[in-house]
């Protein structure tokens, strides 16, 4: 915020190609005014935050953690500004590793995993 910034856009076929090669990327936008000198929204890519569990974690525990997160999104929103971007519908966007069976069970119950 102390010097002007130029964000180089990543959009269109460039973005599509990058996302195809690296499926952990997802579409994102750097919002107008986020950085000094950024006077319009800028399309780009981002890596989504994920919660990783060891394969040895009990299925019931992974299920309960996943359920606790998605049934308490309002609390997460209040705790961190990025929490507002977390939704059940986009939870698996950019997921490039296998789901833990417990998390997969929860997402299947909610209709967001096959």
C-alpha cells in the first residue's frame, strides 16, 4: 500500500492452459483497490487453502472435522476475512489430492462429491 503496484492479468486461454497443466490452480480475481495503483479487478489464478490429514486418521474423526467446519461457516467467517470465501459448493475446487474417506463421506452426503 506504499507504492503503486501493477498486477499482470492471467486470463482466457493462458489461464485455461495453466489450470489444465496444474489442476490445483483455480480462477481468482485480485479486487480493485486491494493494492495501491490497482484501479480495476484483475483476473488471475490462485491456489485454494486445503486441510490435509494423514491417511491413518480414523474415518470418523475426518468426517467429524469436515462436518464441524461446514456446519460452522459463520464462525469461520467471523474469525478470518477469507472465511467468507469458503462454501460447501466450492470446497473441492482445485483439489489435487485424494479426499480422506471421512471427508469424502461428508461431501457425498451433501451432494458435492460423487
